[in-house]
C-alpha cells in the first residue's frame, strides 16, 4: 500500500476531521520550513559579526567595528551597526537613540516571530479536533450498535471505537511536533532578543570617548 493509499484509507476512516488535520499538518510543516529558510537567508541567529563589532568598538577600534557590521544581514548586526553609527555622532541624543534601537529591535523580532501564532494555533487545535472526531465516531458506533438490535455486539462496537480513536491519534501526531517546533522557534527568538539587548547595553556602557570629548 502506497502512502497515498494509506492517506485515502485514513480519510475514509476518520472522515472530514482527518482531512482537516492532514491539512493542518501540511500547513505546520510549511511554516516550520519557511522559518528555517528565513533564518538561513537573514542569518538571523548569527551573532559572531555583532559580537566582534562590539568588542572592537569598546576597545576603541572604530574602523574595525564598522567593517564588521558594514554589510550585516543579521538583525543583531544591523542593530549594532545602527548603534555604532549613532554613538559616533557628536549631537546624538542618547535617550532618543535608545528608543530608536528599541523600536528597530522589536520590529526585527516581530518579523522573526511571524508565522508562530498560526503554528501555536495548530498545536492547540489539533488534539481538540482529534477529540471531536473521536466523540463523533463513538456516537456513530453506538448508533450502529443500536440499529443492529443485537445488544452489545463486541465486533460492531470495537470497529466503531477503532475508527473513532484514529482521529485522536492523528490529532496528537499533528500537535506534538507543532508544539515542539513552536517552542523551539520561540526560544530561539527570545534568546536572540536577549543577546541583542545585551550587545546594545554593552555599547552604551563601555563605549570609548569620542575625539571631541577627549580634546575637551
């Protein structure tokens, strides 16, 4: 039996609930693959260039720090580049610069969190839909048992229960990976946000004096 034949048989067993769960599983997989591709394209979780720039900047090597993040594609690198550029200006309002950096960082994190809400929704709804399919299947099983008029026929009842429980199994099979993926992706974004905040704080607290400040 091919995979398609198995899916058709599973759909025939569980009905529309199984079809909906299969569609949700495809959607969840697409979201996870899209988030992985986004991470690879934007290098969103690579902190090496940002850390190198902060280290060079706090050591007084402004040119090296600028070179490290001049063509940064990662959110942390772009944030550090904006911070270094602002701190180098003599007329920079530090409070406003901090606000601008906070807005930029939040915008980057929101972009990285895009798609996680639907994934979390799938993780929450899949077991409930599976349970709904089980309840509906059990109702059908008892109705069939009643129509047979044979009392408690184990064959009729067991066949109905087996069909009903298949929806719960599929619901859990969809929900468990979705929960794991959503938790992993959210943890990565949260860790990145903490690292970005730490890097910006280090830039402000350990920055070297500008040439105009040294002269005065």
